[in-house]
C-alpha cells in the first residue's frame, strides 16, 4: 500500500535502517563472544567462508535468491525496509565483526562469552524490533514462513521453527558458527523482540510518523517464532 505521508515513509525508513545497523552490531557481538549467531547468519558465514567470499557479498546473493518467491507470491511484503535489510545486513555484520575482532573472547572464558551473549542478543533483538516496527517491508528470509502459512493454512509457529531448524542443520553441515548461543537465541529472541516492539519501538514509530499507512503483510512477518509456543 502506498504511503500517503512521504515524511512518514522517510522517518520509518531511517528507523528501519537504524534497526538493521543494530542487527549487524548484535550479530557481530555474538560472533565476537564465540557463542554462535542466529541460524541464517551462521549458514551464510559458513557458505561464504567455503567459497572464499565476503559475508556481505554472499548474504546479498542469498537474499536475492529468496527475494524471487517473495516477488512472485507476496509483493505486499516488499518495501524500502526489504531492500535495506537484504542489501546491508551482511555488510554491517562484517564491518562490526572486523572492528570487534581485537576484543574476541578467548576460548574457555565463560564470563566473557556470557556477557557477549547477553549484550549481543539484546542489541540484535532491539534492532530486529526496530526494523519490524518501522513497517516498511519484510526481509526475504523472514517472509518465507508467512508465505507458506498463507498458502497452506499451517500454524506460523511450527512453520517458522521448522524453517530455522532446517537452516541450523545446514549451517552445521557447512561449518558455520553455531553454538549454544544459536540455540538460546531461538528461544529468547522472539520474546525479546515482542517486548521491545510493544514497549519501545512501536510507540516510538507512532510518535515520529503519525498516520502511517499499514501494509497487508502477514502480522507475524519478520518475527521469529517462539519455540515454547508450538502447542
């Protein structure tokens, strides 16, 4: 749906960009702590390392491939935020990981790893919440589960958890940075995103962009499923 308020669209687009920057920073902090990153990033890091590509370049290609079914079956999910997320997230992760590399947590430093996990997942979830709350489009990976739900009638939680588990297995097979933090992220990221959206980002977006138009996308598009809510 077209936004009738250009200023609103610009403000929300900038808000989404800030969210993507924080997603990149959060993932880099998790990577620096050696605790594992989210399944999709872990898969892309594993494949890019095997190919000798940069993460940013390979993740852009991966998102371009996933963008095709979204373009065919779910154009209402596409917006400026879609393009920002699919083109920049990998490069931001790469940038922040390089900046934080000198501070990498040594193997066996449980306290350092725990701190990186706690900070990393909060920053990652806050960024994801900001990008989702901006309401200017859904990342291709996040749109896959809602597309399946709309065409099958299956429950979103089960589809999204299955999607993430399959990607997690693929990440393990290609040697991606999967760790305890990857599993814990699956359980805590969704609730954290919901918390930040409800208490911080949605009210903030409402204040800076009054009267914004809503898209017709699936209400849970962009939101990772909570595995504790499968039943």
